């Protein structure tokens, strides 16, 4: 039984390790270029009013500078555009150097017509992603900083009226929280750019302050959506390299019809096309360049400040972050073009396809495609060019003389930049007034490039194929063969819309002729979220693409697709196969934050099994055996599913709300997991059980190994006393810990309590080891009679005592031997129970660790953590744990509350799954309830 349980949990641990590996390591290489400073970076501290210095002693405001620019700003005579950088969780104010340095180089290249003044805030590297107590404090400080920044420009002819904000990680949510302040003027901020900010909710909801903060911010932006429409917000996620904040959380929770809010992933950003981790998104050169170019294109030439026109702001953002047309942004450009070039540079193309490679010497050349002969046969015109000059290249002719175009409309603004070339696709019915399409093939800079164009029917280039089932385990494949017929194809991936789905797409290309300089680009398109990813291949090759989603499809109106920009004359075979390892990774990526709940539930059910054994047999069992026997998912999950079904009935849901009961935490899991949420929950439960099994085994092994050297230093008694409950020493310890909890930090009191309890269990371990050594006993196999040589056995009820000698002969035993055996049995059972309680207490200690870290970092400013989310539950846990340290199985065995305590663990486990998946801090509350009842069992 024990071997089979270990094998089962070893298998689960292996699957969990595979999922961890997929999340932490299975992603693309870091494609970001590093940003470098050309001069030594300087951070000039901005002196704030003394009132603010006293109120926020650990915070600071700085101005970034380098070299001469830093020297010029020593007197704070600023004339630039104010941009405020907000660091995130444990972030440094010095992270602004990438943005500030690139912006400075950009201004120098523009002969300093205007420049950015990059300010940055020091938040003392607080862990605000895990501790929400300082978020409101940070928000108020930022409000004061914005006021102070704008005052620095009061002597300017046209002083700025607003500040642009760049927020990394939690800095982005703090930027949005500014609008919730009672006296905040919405006009102070017109543009917010967030980088890897979890807008949807906290990554780990470890305290109520953090969740309340998110609720306040998101509700405010939802209820005041109309008033906030003029605030432009761009949210950029890092993709799969960012395993700290998954990109699905970076989507802005705003109405879909709000034109000034945009969420996307860095893999979809033109001229970036790479995934970034949580830190590199700040210094990734490709992304920083896109951000700086956006700021400079947003400047109004009249005021030399960021434009107040929200439509222009969003147009510029889309230009750099969504669809780059390979042209410099210009909202004043005239789209009507008049050609005055000689007729010999024009070439009339009657065929439906063109392939051209320019010579290396400069040449002016235009191709003109008549549309009258193609409108009936084809629906679209597609063209791609490897010439990436920032110039116009494709036009719709409105006046012509048959051989040349005289006047045309510039269609180049519809161009889309891809990693290897630029493309433009036109639907012919949308341009009925055009007589011809003109393609410029002019080579003005003597660089060789190629152009490929074709007319095609859209229906012939769209192939629809179902993806393989997630339970196919990679055995079955879906295959599509594309013959060499065109430049662009779309494969619609039917039924690919859930977060748990993951596929390996293999694209094999066979080219009939060498494709020198020709590239194929494979684009995974997700229409409901800007999370497209690109892969480039050359010639005959085999390419593998990981197809995974950052967010589930919100409706049934769109389909994910694989767009292939192919090379002429090549045959493509596309196979789609379910990737089991990536499926596990997706489940962990989306729902890994729920694992502490399932770990706690498994330990609670284990504790229930031990109490039930104590109630029925008078003896308890070790943790591993109790876990494998009691921590069964079929005991918990059906009850949760029934509860969900009942609450889907309108009248029962109304009754639930009337009782002021909190909503269940399970529905969000159902929404993201779709119809497979029961299987996802089952897998998470088993992962939690495996972690609890091996975690407790590791803890027990560590205590056992630690007890060996400690036994030589601190020799334990062979007759350890459990101590007296309610003694003066216990009361003094309780008072001491409660005072620490009240005056400093609840997490500190928990850690001290845990260490004392750990020492108690360690002493039990040493006592058991010593008793076994003294009596030369193996672990007890059964009650009543032992089985090894030299073991004393009591026969019958007459009191005759004998022992089995080394050869099986009977020897006499004295009473002290029997007492020692009894003490060993009691010590072993005490050890089993206390090891379970210690494992259970480990979870609240770990969940409260962020509060403790925050308290230690701010200890020089304040002795007491305020607010302290841990202290109410910490007091209960501390008192209960102190009482439990002196408890024993003998005292529990005779308790009147033993039966009630054993029966309570199952409903507590149900409640924990129902109410703690999205509120992890509630885990400590449920554990406090269990431990307090156990403590009462020792007294009553």
C-alpha cells in the first residue's frame, strides 16, 4: 500500500515537474537587444515639501539625466515634456534609465526641437504585488509627485497641463488608481503606458487589502468609463517568457467599445516581435524604441507638449504598436499623388502575378496593373516587398492615359510590416473608383530588393481544419497540404479557443527551385486579443510552432488562424498535434495560484484521517499513510460541482445572496476552463496532494537527519513529558507572542511560533530515535505483540511477561521495558500528529511571508506594520499553536470534542475550495479554525 501510494504520487510529481518546466523554461530565446547608456546615468532627487518627506520618508522623486543634459537640469529649469516612470513590484527607480537614455538620444538626433524630461519614483522596492497595504499610500504619493512635477514648469511660456505615465508591473495599476482619489483632476494624466501590469487582478491574492484595491480601481474605471474615455491607456504584455505575470492578466478591463484603450502582447508589436520576461520588458531596446517614437510623434508642434486630441494619441499608438505601415507618421500628409515621370519607366502588367528583383544600381520603375480585366475573376490583390524604406510604394490610380498613371491615391498607409518584408492586401470591391493599381519598384538607394504581387480569390486561399482533441495525447494529427499556388494562405483553426489547449504545429516546405533571399512567414493570429506571434523560415525547411493562447475567446464570433506568407513555387505540409506537456503547462500557468488551496485541503483531509483513526482504534497513523487513504478528490469535487449547479438556479442564488454569503471562487475557473473545468480541478487537486505528500516527506526526512547531530549536543530524555496545558510558561509565551503580533507584525509572531513548534517536533523526533536505540526496536508493525528479537511482549491478562531472545528463546522482562515500549508508542503517535499540524501551520507562515519581508524593509521607518493583514488570524494561530505544542494523542483521545473535530475537517475542506481559490488569504482563516478546535480538544 505504501509503495503503491509513493509510486502514484511520484508519477504526479513527475507530471507537475513537466508542467513547471514548460512554464519556466519552454519558451523562445530572449530576442531583445540591450539598451546602453552613452554617458553615466544620473538621478537628481527632487526636493519635496517637508510635509511630504515626513509623511513618506521611504519614498523619493528623481529626474533622470546624462552628461551635459544632467548638468543643465541641476537648477531644474525644465523645458521638456514630463514623463513619469513608476517601478513595479520590488522595482527600482533606476529602471527608468533605458527609457530616459533612448529618449535623450532621440532628442539629440532631432536637434533638440523638443525632448522628454523623464522622472522616476523610488518606492523603496516594496513587494506591492504580494502585500497590498502600501498601494493606496503609493497612489497618494504619486498624486503629490505629479503636482510637484508640473510646478517645475510654471515659468515656461506654455507649461504642460498633464504628465504622461509609464508604469511597469504594479506601477501600471497604481497609475490607474490615481483616478480613484477623491480630489484627483482627470486632466493631470492623458496618457498611460503600462508594461506587464496585471490589470485583471493580482497574480497571488495574498491579502484582502490587495483585492480591495483591485476591486476599487476596476469598478471605478467601469462605472466612470464615459468620463475616462479621453484617457488613453496602452497595456503591453510580455508573452510566454514572462512567467511572473501571464499576458492574459494584462488585458485592460474596460468596455470593448472604448476606442482609447488598447491591450496587446509584445510579440505582436511591429519591429519588436519578441517575447519579453518580466524585467526585460523595461529595457528591451525594440520595445523602448517603439515607446519613445510614440512619445515624439505625440508632440503637438505648437505647444511642444503631448497632444490633447485622444484620437490622434490612439492613431499614433496604433501606428507604432499595432500596424506599422513602414512610413513616418504624418497626419497632415496629402494622400493624392500626381505622377510626372516619363512613360518609359512604366510597365503594364496584364498577368495576374508579378515577381521582380531590382538591380543593384539606382533605377526608377513603376508597374501598373489594370483592374478592369481582373475584377470579375479575382476578389483581392496582394503584394509584398522586401524594400523596407519609409516611403510610399503602392497606389490606387484614379486618372490614367492607358500606359501610365497621372493621378493616384496613396494606399501605402494600409501596409503592414512583417519580420522580413512589408505586405498589403486590397479587397477590390472596396475600391470601385480605381482603374489601376500602381506598384513602385524604384531603387533609389541602390539596395537590392524583391517584389511579389498577385490577384487571388479569397475563398481559394482559406482552409478550415479542426484542431486535434486535447485528450488525443498527441496520437492523432490534423494535416493540411498547400500546393504552390500563391503568396498568402489562411488556415482557420476550428475549436481552438480555450486556454488549456496547446498544439505543436509542424510546417514542412519543399521548394522546386532555390529561394535565395526569399522568406516564408508564419503568423498565428488571435483576433480577440492582440497576441499574434511570427515565425520566419527560408526555402525548404521544417519549422515547429507552439500554438497556445494567452486568453480564452470571449464569444463565438471569431476563430484563431494560421496565416502563411509563402514563397512562390513551394509546397507546404502543415500538421497539427496536441502537445500534452504544453497542456499541463497551460493549466499551471492559468491556475497555478490555486495550488496552495488544494495543498491545504489535502493536509486537512489527512488530518481528518488521523483523527478518525484515533477515534476508532485509539491510535493515529503516519501522515503519508493517512494522506493516501483520506485525500481523495472524489470526496470534495462532486460536492463543489453540485453546489455550483444549485447556485445556477435563480431562486437559490437569490437566497444565497440574501444570506450575505460570499460568492463562490469556482466560477472563474469554469469560465476559463470551459467544459473541462472539472478535469482541470481534478488535476489541480492531485497536484496539490502530490506536493503535500512529498513536501511532508521532505520535512520529516529533514527533521530526522537534523535530529542525528542535535542528539549529540542536546541529549533528549527517554521519557519526554508533554507538559501541562495552561501552565504559567504557556500563558507567558502566549502573551509574549500576542504582544509581538499587536505591536510589530503578525507574520513575525507566526514565524517565531513556527520555529518553536519546529523545535518541539524536532525534540519528539530525537526522543523517538533515542528510545528506538535504547530498546533496539524497529518501527512498530502491529499493536499488542512486536516481531523482532529482543522485544518484550506481554501475554494474556495475567501479567506474565516474556521476551524473545536473539535465537527465539524466551527471556524475562522487567516492568521498565514495558514502560519504555509504551512511551515509544506514545512518542511515535505524538510525532505523527504534530508533524501533520506543523505541515498545516507551514502554509499560513509561507502565505504571510510577504508581509514579514515588507515589515523588515521598513523597520527603520516604523516598528509596527500598518496595515497588517495577518494580525487577526495570527493571534488565533499563535494561541492555538502554543496550546498544541504541549498536547499529546493521549489528551486528544479522551477529549469530548474529538468526534466534532474529526467531522469538521471535511466541511472545512469543502469551504476552502469554494471560497479560497481567488482569496488565498482565507486559507489561513480555515487553518486557524481547524487548529483552534484542536486546541480546544486538548482542554475539554
